């Protein structure tokens, strides 16, 4: 009598399934075989994706370097690996190779108000309505993100503090710069601008996420709350 292995990944304990393991514990917790199993997607009737991945790795002395040299024809010699799976493995190995040789991007640093202005001025250029943005900064004042938080009419926009700080927390910012434009070209804060900035600064202090400046942008330049003694 012939026995068939009907044990699939879906029947394993959740912590043993590669996809769930990555999602719940993190990618670093997965073995090379488990990562390759995710790329494969499925195994065969008699072999799980993880078992197939282990077979491929064993044939390469558990070396990802050797695996990266395998051709599509070489990979397709393994039972259960067809065109699609072979190409998926080759594509992933090539991505890994390119990432290893890629330069680490260094975000721009904000040392003064004009640095922030130069970074965002194109976002506000030629707008006929008000927009409110926030720049999230790292501890070394490097830009982590530039988020649009509200749009309005020509005379104003409503900036929601909850949304602003949610965006900052999502990008793991240590501090921030507020920015909005005046389509009229008038580079002076309104009473509403001053009140909003004061309230947001107070809340930022409560959660240890300081607002280090607020810029008003116009086609003619910018107004910095810090440079004008408003913060």
C-alpha cells in the first residue's frame, strides 16, 4: 500500500508556518529554508514548501551564495520546481545581490529653517489653496518623512492635531517642523496660526515629541516662527 503525506503547512501549528511566523515574530526569526518556502509558495503532494526548500539548500551545501548561482534549468531539476518557482527564486536572489551593493540612503539634515523650506517649497509652489504639512525628524535632525495632513480653501485649512501626531508617531519621529502655505503671499502668521502652534507645542511637550519650528510658505519665501521669536 502506498502512503501519501497529507501534512501541509496549513495543518502545522501557527508558530511553525513561515508566513505567520514572519508576521508574528519577525523576519529575523525565520531560517533560510523558511524564507525560501515563502518564495516557493507551495510544495508538492508529498512534500511541503519548507521540505522542498531544505532539499534545494542541502544540494547547495546550505550556501545562499551557491544557490544564487543556480540557473533556471538547474532549479527545475528539483521535483516540484517549475518555471514560476525557479524564476521567483532567481528574482529574489538577484534582489538580494542588488541590495547588498546598493548605497545606504542618507536623509537630508535640517540645521536651520531654510533647509526645511528648500526641502518642501516645491510641494507648495503655485497652490491656490492652503495645505498643512509636517516634517518628521530623527534625533540628529534628519528628515524621516514629509506628510500632507490637511487641505483647505484659499483662506485657510484645519490642521487636526491628532492626525499630525499620529503621522509623526508612525514615522518614529523624535521632533518635527510644521509647515503651511499662504496663497495670498502674506508672510505673517494669523492669530489662528499662533494659537494652533501654541496648542500643538504644548501637546508635543506632553508626549516628548517637540515642535522645533513652524514655517509659513509663500511664493516669495518663508516665515519661521523660531527666527521671529514666536517659538
